[in-house]
């Protein structure tokens, strides 16, 4: 699996989980301690998430990191 596909899958999973919680990108940004614009870039696959970012998002969304990185 290539990097671009992995990053895109992460973004799609992130958006799906966020929407299931009924959260905006702003709400997730506040909960995860990051800018909403960064959340948007991650969801669109424009930015590659690091491990710290993935952990912060998983904690905020109360999900497992594997839920975010499964392709």
C-alpha cells in the first residue's frame, strides 16, 4: 500500500468517526489541542499525520488508533 493511499484512508476514517460523534472540525480541534484547519487538512489527505497527532485525535474521539489507520 502506498503512502498516499494510507494518508487518504486515515483522513476518511477521521472524518467518519468525527461525524458519527456529531462534531465539527472546530470541536475536534479544540478537544485534540490543534487548529481546526489542521483537522481539515488531515481529513482531506493533504497532511501526513504523525504518531503524536494520531494519538491526540484518537484520545479526543475516544477511539483506538487502529480505527483511524485501518485502510
